[in-house]
């Protein structure tokens, strides 16, 4: 088999990043973009986690036609049936069921004997087979599991009907040589190994997720589970863009094809960053702003003489420096709708289109040119307002002058009732936040305040991300505007709305 299957779990494991929760509409936007990139499998979520997760997986299953849509389920009948229900309208679906196999997990978390774990795995795979022929089994914390036991449970899962066997380094504990040995040993020792595709799912706790994944591929794994921008729990997952471009660039070593349209990598990266509020660091491989930038005179001279002296990939091949339609205040509805649909956003009605177009015209009056990033921010900002309606910004006035304490006057709509407040602070943003808090009284801790310009120029939209904490839970908020203080207020209100409307959500690693 010379194809490497790309399994994207941005919508599931990526969403488990603290504060990175996505709405149903946002998941569909990202899923459509992943489909356009020709990702093989899209893990849409964990259906039993919450009613919202169930509806999001079902919406993705309905929207995606070309990729396999996958749902995660613990090795429990209720989980599996819930996943099956969410996926039943998909053109092609997969149920991904798992149970922990390491001694520490079996003893301390599951409180089960190894024989019980094997039996539960067999029952889970058989249960999933009632819904679909495409069943994936994961041995959670395989990276710290005993090899003999791994061989035993993998053989049993394949015999029960699992077509894909996933070997996760759940806590990012392994190093490349060790992980490669595990994969190679399983393929060699499991009698029915030829009846399944071996997969890997690596976490980045030691910064080795991509290295471990690639080592596993060289050892025989033919599916890699990864996320856009390396998003994921704790330090994140293996980065999709790095896996794909490593295999493509070093074809001499891997001799595998992915089938992905790599020109969609950068646009997808930006979309995910925009929706989740997790910005991409400038020096991030492939998708960082500096990934193809050269400042050293020696490097610049070399690139000018022959690009390949200092570049091992073409920027255009991953989506940089592509021609883009620039919209402005004279652009019409058709151009607007067409470009947004190309970016993965769609409209369910003419009224929805008209409202979005009106917001676009308002933005176009503020800045000369509207770029793709502006449009994505506009759609995201509109979705945030639609999803979180308890508190909305109606009016904001700030005053900041030399020698005087900055102040803010704000009016919010809370459950349909207008409330106003004033406050002073160390700056206009601080004053605005204090005024908002005096109305909502959520008593939260501000962990992060981040500002990024969406495009270049002094008229660029500012994109603000805030991260707040309350009672051990973490929430992200986002806002965008050409006025950075207004963008900050929007972001803070967006985060606070998530506290005002909490949703109980199960964690997939808890049984």
C-alpha cells in the first residue's frame, strides 16, 4: 500500500484544547474546508459528550460527501449507539472506539483486569459493526502499554471486525526509535495484522508528535491522525501540515502519497486559527508567517540566484502567495457570496445572505480592501453573536488622554434588557472590561489577552482573543473590528457568554 491515509481530528481532539470549543456551524465550515483539501477521514467529534456535540457530528455527516466522517466512542454500548445515530446520514462513516491498555490506566482509571479490557474491546468492535463496516479500534495509552498485551488485544479487535488499528501515544511519552519498534513489532507479531490498516495518534508533550508519527510510518503505519496547526489537548497533536509536507518533500524516503490538495493548507490553517482563537506562531513550520521569509543577506542572495538553495518547498504549493480576489465597497452580492462559499461559508436563506452582505458593506466603508482573512473574521464574528445571545454589546464609549485616568461607558443587552455601566482602568481596554464585569458579575480571572492584525495596514481589522477561567474551567472569546477597543469588548463578552450558558460536556478519556 503506497497511500498514507490522513485522518484529521481537529474537530474532536483539537477541540479539546482548553477554550477551543466550536459551534456546529463552525465545525461544518472547517469540515467543508478539510473536504476541499481532500482529507481522507474527518473525525467530527464525540457524539455522546453533549447534545451539542451530537448535533455537530450529525451536521458534518450531512454536509460532507467526499471524505469519511468519523465519530469517537468509548468502548461502551451507549457511546457506540450514539455515534452510530449521529453518523447514519453520512455518505461514508466510521466509528472509532477505544479503551485504555496501559497498566496505569487499567488499574487506576478503568479498575479492570486485562482479560476484562480485551473482552470489552471485542464487544465494542462488534457493537460498532452493527452500524458500519468501517470500524477503528484504539488502544488508549498504547505508548505505555506492554507489548505482549498490545499484540493480544489488537489481534482480538481485528478478529472482531476492526479494519483500522490505532496505536496512540496518548501522553506524548515515546521517542521515535521506541515508537517505531512498537509499530514494527505489532505488524510482525500479530497473526492477522495484514487484515487491518495500522494507524498512529501522537501527542506533543515532549515536542515529538510529528517525529514519532513519521517514524511509525517508516515502520509500516499507513494512517496518521493529526490536526490543523497541531491543535489539541495539552501541548497538542501531530501537525497535519508538517506530516503531509514531510512525506511529500521527502518522497525519496517515505515513497508514499497522501492525495491531499496541499494548496489548501494555508487557507485551512487560517480558518482554524480564526475560529478557535489560537493564533499560529510566526515561526511555525509550513503555515507560520515566517515559514518562507528570508532576512539574512546570505539567504536572500541564495534564493534570488536559485530558490532551492534555501527553500525545500515552494510557498505556492502550500497556499502562500496565491492570487486572491480582493473585495471592496463597490463589490456586489454575487462576488461576495461566491468568495465566501469558496472559503467554506454558506447561507441557508436570502435573509442570512443579505445580513452578511450588510455587515460586509459596513466593513468596506471602514477599510479600502477586504481580504479573505477579513471575510473569515466577519463570518466568525457573526456566528459568535448568533450563538451567544444572552449578552450583546450595544454601545461603547472610551476616553483616554494624557494625565487622566482612562474611562469607559458601556451599554449591554442582557436577556433583552439594556444595562449600562461606567468604569475606570489602566487603559481603555481595562476600563471596558471592568465596566462589562460590573454588569455581568461573573467573577472570572483573565488568563490571556492577545491582539493580532488580520491583514496589514493601519486600517486592518484587529482580532482579539481573550482566555478567562472560572471554577477550574477555561473559556476563549474572540472579537474582530477595525477599532481594537471594540474588538476587545466583543471578545470579552463572547467569552463571558460561554460562562453564562454553560454546557456539560463529557470527556472522552473518562469512562
